[in-house]
């Protein structure tokens, strides 16, 4: 675990003032390595001794040592691929690293999951007149997966990865509609603008995104995976898997709240799809 991952995982264990320092650093770690201790303290609205105490809490000898560790975290890995993977890794090496980093990311998400926020989202989805999933780029695949799962239910559901279609849907949304916006960084301008339109239309906006991001500020309910993956530099990997798991949690909660009678409808849907597959052979069953 590098320093950025350690920071993210330790966030809830820090004191209130130390957490403010951590949040400033996590919001822009690249800038933090060039800041003076006075500048960082001012930005976090804490004292310089608090910054020093925070650095020692994170295992550094002081602020200069902390910045060195932070810089090492940022340069680790192969840019535009994965920060855990080195250029000379073998197939066995990078396969193991990708599995391990993904499992670590899921563990971070599990440890920081906001059950209250999840319940609010599930309640909103169960009361929705219409549901829509919006994402762009890598997040669009997560939104598409969510759309596929929610098509099994009787509530009308929509998916779009086209900004113009998203804008029209957001403007036409109304109270009782639930629009879920998916973005790991929460800094995609077009998606944030669409979320603002949906919020202005009195729809319930759920952001599956980074806490304290621009998209989070446009959302009524925020679901954050807390995965420290810098997708400005590296290919989206673990963050996308964590988002898919959160979608699975929403689908499960939605289904359980509908009760046993509703699950009989799901059984009939499964039965209607049976003829679309080849039957299992004896060898398959074994």
C-alpha cells in the first residue's frame, strides 16, 4: 500500500483537523508536493503543528519526509496503464498485481461504505417513477450494466452515454424521477452540468462519485467508493470494479424491498430467457 492508499484508508481514523489536511492532499496530491507547510496549513484551515502531527501519524519523520513519500507514490507504476505495474513486470507479476490491487480497492470500499447513503438511494429507487443511469467514457460501461440489471423491474429505466440525450432527459425530468450519475473523479464538466439540470428539474440526483467533487455537490445522495485511483494518469481499473459492486448492492436492496411476490416475477423473466441459451450438457452439470 503506497501513501495515497494509506491516506484514503486511514481517513476516518484521523482526528478532525488531521482529516482536513488529508482531504486537501487527496484532492490534489500533485500540488501538495510543491506546497510549503504554511500554504498547506492555510488551505486546510489548520495550524502548522497540526500538519506536522499529521505527517508523523502517516509514518513520516516530518513534512519534508512526507512530501518525499507522496512524490514517490505519484511516480510509482506505468503512466496511462496502472500505478502498481512496472514496465519490466512479467505476465505473472502484473496479473498478480492487478488482482491484488483490485481486491485491496474493494476492501477499502467495503470499509468506508456509507450504509445510510445506500439506504437512501435504495428508498429513492423503490419510490421512483422513472430511473435513468448516465455515464461517460469508462463510467458509461458501469451505467450500461446498471441499466441492464434494472430492466428486469417494472419501473421504466433509461441509459445514455450521449451528452445531448442526457441534457434533454435531465430537463424533462420531474419530481419522483431518479437520475444516477456515475463518474469516478466527479470532475467531468458535461456530466456535472447535466446533473445540475436534473436537480433544477426537482429530480432526485444520485452521484456514484468521489466525495466532495463537483458532481457530489450537484447530487442529493452521494455514494463514494473511496478508491484512490488517479484516472487522470492511469487506466480506470479498480475504481470501475468498485462501482459495479455498489450497483449490485443497489439492485439487491431494491429487489429485497419489493418482497417475495416480486421475486416471482424475476423467476418468470429468467424462465422466459431460458430458450435463448443452449441447454446444459451432463458434462456442464458436472
